């Protein structure tokens, strides 16, 4: 049976997408009586734009839940895939599907967020130190530049390279660990490419010196 046509693999992809497509930023701001978060700032449903409502707790909750849905998708995909002997493949594809779900949620006309938090959550599900690498890179660039978008872009570029390099280095220690790290690095490449693409407007503003810094408000 073709691995991609395996019903357990397909189930993992569908479940991953559905989990990833939950728009927590929009749900939480509406529940808090703050209206549609897409009507302010960047029009994004992610934590950075939720922060522009002035509610730091909602922004933190959005960040956490957007990350956790990525991790949950990977873990659920692994469990489903294990039923058909394709646990690793299913977990990788479920993570990718969750990321796509956040970027293109069917419930919002396929117009979602930029995927940073969900990317981190997916990395945590694949290999948790990968999430620490991404977060460490993000934090270092953020402290220096105070640009959230630049921090995400740098982390997205460097993280897959670092993981692939770590996989090669650790192959002499344990092939199992090396394989996991290497696969996580390879699987992270399409996520990084999509994240960079979703930040196209931010890249233009960074080049023009018009990108707002962390903590600054941005009018609609």
C-alpha cells in the first residue's frame, strides 16, 4: 500500500489540518468582547496582532494555544500512524497539515495567520529541542532588533539548517536520534518557506524602514 494513501496517514493529515485551523486569536478576542481581531493592526489572527488589542493575557493565551495545537497535531498523527505502521511519516505530515491549517483555515475563507507559534508547536512535537532552538534564535534577534517579524524570519531560516547539521553531527552517537533530528530539519524546510512567504509584507516594510517594533501600536 502506498504510504501516502494509507488511511491512517490520511487520517493524520485531516486531523492535523482541522486542529491547525482553529483560529484561537479570533475566538478568544470575540469571547472577551473585543470584536474581530482581523479589523485591527495587521488584520492577522495571531498573538502579535492580538497584543495590539492591549490585552496581554489574551495574546499570551493565543500564543500558547496556537503552539499547542501544532504539538497536539503531531502527537495525534503519531498515534494514528502507529496503528498502520507509519507513525513517523504520519507525525511529520500531521505537523505540516496543522501549519497549513493555521495559514489557510477553511472556516475563515483560507485566510489565516502567519504561523510562527504553530511552527514552534510543530517543532516541539517532532523534536522538542528544535522548538528551543527556534525560540532562542527568535529571542536573541528580538532583543537586538525589537522586530518580531525579523526575529521569526531569522529563526525560520536558521532552524532547519541547524537541525540538519545537528543530525549529521550526531550520527556517530546514535543513528536513531540523528534520524529524528535530520527528518525534523528536512520537514521544517517547507514550513520555513511558507512562513517567509506569509511575511512578504513585513519584509517589504523592514526594507523600507517602516516595520513597527515590538510594543509599538499599528493602526489599521
